[in-house]
């Protein structure tokens, strides 16, 4: 009888013999562990987010407030290698949206290996857009990785006018096109009030980029949503590379942020 009681007590603790590993999920809350089983899959309370410790020169300059806007980064074409840089500079203005999630398979000797491929767009609605792609075993991991990727692929979107240069820029500055796979997307300036004349995916991306009026034309197999999103992203990226007459003035180059703050960067980063 005593042995039976002990077994029952052990069973309660472990989730019982009949129900498998179901009850063990609760362990995550107590010791910060992962907690297996399907019970309450608690990962433990990590409290506040870990503080960002930059590992690149650009990251150090951003964290110390030496660089105050993303335009300074784009001006010198500096590569963004840490997504926290974008979080720090744009913060709550940035919103993300999943464009497409699709399962992809690889044939192995043991059968198929399925992963989830995710396209995620980020933008602030004020001339910045990023598109990221990530494949992972779990959907949540793929989305998280896609958001990080999109933030590191952030680019400026130049906006312009159709006709009269009055008020705020509202459309693309000229006809631009982007291509990915067989999909080619062409964006054409439109008069005020036209709205975004495009299908669902380009409309979402253009809204996130801050474009209000635009005509669009797409050729190729545009049902492939991932390639369509990439084509629109490449078209928007090309708006900044077009040299129009108002940009003909000679450029006066200034030192890059790394050169300007070389004394600060020479100091060793203090690690906590």
C-alpha cells in the first residue's frame, strides 16, 4: 500500500503513467527550463529583454547616440549587420507583416525533411522598407528570423510628384521596375487621389513604404507571391538610384561616421 501511494505521488509529479509526458510542461515556469510535453509549455519567465551589446562599429556608434537617424547610414551606404540598429533608430514606427508562409521539402535518405519558408516585410510608412526571407523547422522561428532579416535589408524609398510639385511627395519619382524569377513589376507615377492601383501583395508593400498613389504593371508568373514581393522590393529600392536633374548639384563628401568618431571607436568597448 505504501508503495502504491509513493507511485501515485510520483505519477502526479511526473504527469502520471497513463497520460505520458503531458504534465511535465509546467516545469518551465519553475526553473526557467523549456518544459517538455504538451502540458503548459512554459519557457520560464525571462523577465526583461536582454540589453543589446553591439558587436559592430556601426552598432556602437548608434547605441552611444553618435548616429541619430538611418539616413546617415544610407548616405554612406554602410551595411547593417545588427537588426537592433534599426530598432534603436526607428523603434515603434516600424511595423511588420508576413507576406507569405509556405512549406518546402528536401528529399533525404530517411524521407522528406519539411521546413517553413517565410517572407516578411517591415516598413514605417515614411520612406523605409525591408523584405526578409527565412526558412526554419517551426513557423514561429521562421517568422522571427524573417523579421530580423527584413530589418537588416532596410532600404530608403525616394518619393516624388506627378505634375505639380506641391505639398508632400506622394508617388514614385519616375517609372521604375524590379524583377525576381519570371516576375517583373513596373511602378508608374500617378496623380493625387489615384490610390495604389495594384494587387494585394504590392499594395501592402507600397503602403508600408509610404507611397500613396501609383499605377503598377506586372508580367510573368505573378501568382508566385514570394517573387512578386521581391520584385516590388527591388523596384522600390531602385527609386534611390535614379539621378534626376534636382540631384545634379556636386556632392561635397564628408568623412564617414567611423572616421569622424575614430577616437571613440579606438576605446575598448566595456563589456558588462
